[in-house]
């Protein structure tokens, strides 16, 4: 089966050549373009999430042979969460090769964190089904790179670090205020303010409340570090 030039270029960026190109096509097809004759990537995303989890869990055990479960769990969560999958997807430009409906594309679907994260997991599953577990493991370890070695630092997300900063100075936990919600239902934008007791605050806008809170906390931490 012949694939499009966009998918061929993506396969090169991925560093993996598919024996069954239809698996790559399915992995890169968003549900907004699915039909009776065209499968979307949701089933592959379901499988890829589990393959990623197994590879990351094994890699963490191998990297730190003495860490207890309570230490490994937050590191694991940091590495497999949707935001991290989306970051990896961006570094190989999955968005440029995604197949999606016109309305989703016009609403910025190629840049949406949830869509990119799901597509990354679907690609992992496609490689797993095409080349087996070793091929999927090689791909994941290559793409996740130094994230595994740096997982201890990444495990503490921005909201956690901001709360720890406040507590260390005898302050109550930070407050997150929903400022506004704009955009259509299929592409909402949430504006959130992160504020601490000394009056310092930062505002961020993102496609979900959780992401906006994290980004606002990140901005505020940067401001505090520069004070």
C-alpha cells in the first residue's frame, strides 16, 4: 500500500519503516475523519498507552534499581501523562502528518495537546503491531531520551512545586481562579490565574483547565525565581 508524501516524511522522522503501512495510516487518522472504510486511531491509542506504560515502568526500574514504589510512581506518571506524550509528538512533528476533518483542522487540531498525545500513543501501538515489542521499546526509549534520567525532577509538576514553594514560606496553598472560557465547544480556551498569598500572580490560557493551571503555575514560578 502506498502512503502519502506527508506520511512518508513522518516515517523518516520517526526512524521506523512500516512493513504494513496501513497501520501508520490508521495511527495518523483522527476520529473526525473516520468512516466505514477508514479506521481512526482510537483503538491503537488504547493499546499504545499500555505498551508505553510497560516500557517506561521497565526503564525506570532499570535506571534506578533501589528506588521504592512510592518514588517510582510519580516518575512514571510524569513520563506517561498526556502532556509528555504531546511534547514528544511535537518534537517529531506528528501534527503535520495527521489526517483529520476540515472543521477539526481549522480549529487548530494539529496543535491540540490531547490530539497530539493520543496520536503519539497510536503510533507506538502501530510500531508494536508492525514490528513487535522490541521495535516499540527501541522507539520509545529513543523518543523519550533523557526524560527517563530526569524523571525525578519532572515528577513534581508546576502546581506541586508552587505549592511546596508557598508552604516553605509559611503561606497557604496557591489559589487558582477561572478567569474566562472562550471559543466553541469543540475547541475551548480556558484562562486561569495562579495567585499566592503575597499577591504575586500569573495568568495562562490553554485548551483545558488543568493545562491552564499548570502553565499559570509555571509562569508564576519563573517570576518568583527572577525576583
